[in-house]
C-alpha cells in the first residue's frame, strides 16, 4: 500500500508544480541555499523579508536532501525549473517517511485492516496530499508532528517529547496546544510521570531554542527567535486578523468537511465501534476548537489533525468491511465504505483541476520563456499578482535575463518603459490599467486563471470550471521592430561616452552596470508580498 501514497503525492506535484505567496519564503530560501550557499547578500529574504521572519532550519534540511539530485540535474543540462520538482519531491519524501511509519504503527495497534483503510482514505482525499509537498511553514513542521504521533502511539514518550519540542519551538508555536493536549492525556492516564516529562522536555527545549536562534540569527543578520516573533505578532498583537477573518466555527463546518470529504461521515461511526480511537480523536478536536479563537483561519493551520481523524474513519471502514459476510445489509454497508472512496476521488480530481488554474503567474513566466530566445536581452517586470501566483526564483531560467519585482511603479512610468517585457494583471485586453502601456508596449499573450464553477445539465460532467484572463504579457514595441533589446543600452552608452570623453570600452562597462542599477534602484525598501492566503 505504500506505493499508493508515493504515486498520488507525485500526481499532485506534477499537476500543480507552482507555489503561491504563502509558500514563498521557504521556497526562495531553499533556492538560495542551493544556488547561493554562503553568499547571504544574494538571498531573497533580505530584499523581501515578509511580515514575520521564518526559520531557515526547514529549508536547510530540504536543501540537503535535494542537493545531490539538483547537482545531477545541472550536470545533465536540465533547465532550472526541474529543480523545483526535485525540491518538492524531497519535501514530499520527508513527510511521507514518518507518515508511512505511522501507518505501520496503526497496523500494530489497531490491525492491518485499519492500517490499509487509513492509506486508502488518505490517498482519496485532496488537501493532505496536496499540502504534503508544498513548502508551507505548516508542512515544514509536519514531519516532526507525524514522528511525534508515531512515538506517542508506541509509548516512546521521550522521543515524543523531543519531537514535540522541536515542532513547537522551531516551526509552529500553536502546536503546543495539540501536542500539549496529547501530553496531558498521557500524564492523566499515568502512562508518563511529570518528572520524566521535565527531564526530557527542559534539555530538548533549550537545545531546540539554541539551534533556531543560532542558525536563524546568522541568516537574518540579527539576533532573533523566528517563531517567538510569529507568536508575538499573531497572539499578543493579534495581527493575524489583518489578513482576513472567518466565523468561529469555520474549521468545523468548512475546513474539516473539505479536508476529509465524505470520510467525515464515518468519523463518528469509527468512534462508536472502536473506543481505542477516542484518545486519538479528542485531542485533535479540542485543538481545532481552541485554535478557532484566532480570527484568521486557513485549512493549512489544522492540517496536522487530518491523519488523526482519518484513523477513526479507517476503523469504521474496517469494521464495515469485516462484517460484509454477515448478511445483505452488512454487504451494503461495506459497499458504502468503498463508495465513499470513489466519491472522495471524484471530489479530489475536481479540486485538483481547479487548483491547477490558480497559478497563472507561474504559467505566464513559463510562457514567456517559450516565446523568447534565451540569448535575447530580456528585462521583465513582474507585477504583484504574478509574483503571488507561481513565480519564484526557480522559474528564473536564464542568468542573462533581468527579472524585476519592484512594486508601486505607476503604469506608463519611465521605469516601466525601460523593460522589454511586462507581466501585468488585467481583466481583459481592453482593461483601463493597460491603456498607459499602449504607446510603448504591445500585448503578445495572456494567461487565464480560475474564475468560477458553473453547472450545466446539457453537458457531462454537469459541473464546468470556468477561467478568465488575469495576466497579460506585454512586449516593448521597439523590440517588435528590432529583436535585440541591447540597442537601447548601446544608445545610452554612446551618449554618455561623448559627454564624459571616456574611452569607449570603459564607458561600455560602466553604463552597462548603470543600466542594471536603474532597473533596481527602488528595490531596497520594497515591502514584502503579503502572506495573505488564497485558499485552495
């Protein structure tokens, strides 16, 4: 059954390879570690620091795993964007490893049948496998959380506490609620003593705290504890609500039903038939309830509870399947257990198609690379929507091209006139915000993104996914006449040489640098793209 998890997670990577803004820090950090190593000044986070700092420990681990494969890819001459797939496969493998160990633990605790159904339910659902290889802060913590579950169910309390300390202090502070509830349950059941807890927790916590402060202070160029600043921002200052709020029960009536699909109906059945899953399910539900007090809610914030809830659903399916030979009604219930997997797969396929249309920025940059010759002197400006929906440094394939994400440039401004290409957000080719470019640039292509879902009983399937234009690729009109954009640089160089009476060669070198500086002169104090989530 292991191959099903590997296969289905790979499908998610190939269908939706690009990433969004909430994944940008970890992805850019992995890129910079792989390609810039110790040259910290070239790292993306110094230019776009984000709302709150994040730890580099997760990107370092993923980079170490992916580095040999990225090196081989480079030697074989594959394009740079292949590294994006390799990095995501490395992260996916890092999460699948403890997930498979957890499956083996379920087999030893609840039986092989429940273990097999756990795998089938997990691969039939959309969100967990979709997030499994995405460089979100939550995904970076997921391997440690799954290891903590594995050690907890195996009554290896020392390792459980150590993994919990690392997950909480390094990656996600809110996990103190979930893992703390599990620890409290073990203490109340007297399977673990308070002295043993402190004996392991104190040194583990101090070691993790020292590690994150030491490493991250080096990369951020200042003394800090990243997750401490995140907790201060979200909990004490309660600033998370600035990125949108949801009703108190949103996790229960929206997030969990979407994450579990039709398996949610089997959750209470599993709790009824298999009382051993109660200690597994209750901490997860209480964690979601406690986390609901924060106004800003996203499904990825509670992704850790999905495996625990799936254990109860798997126990229900296993009981229904084992009883199938007892009569016709039992056989019908067994068919319902199988049918719910089919329903989940249909929903997952639908959501996967929708998600593929949510990354127009990555598609636009990929299209530009296909349209223009690698040897061309391309200077492309990327607007906010494009940068938020799929464009990363892994997509910047050519070293001789200039990729600029400077914000707050006015349409038609002299700065934008300097670019050979623009990737601009617009609703149509006649949109008002494209008019200032009419004199200098011409539309050469557009990319569509997800718009809405439409039902039509005249077609099969009756539900249609509609897209709409959202990004336009513009090309400088002078380039349409003269393919080589370098004539603009040569003209500027000759004029400067005549004025300064410098030797031509020296002037050429100096002004080539000046031209690059001009394109980036506003990039030092750019506010980072917001981490506001666009929910899948």
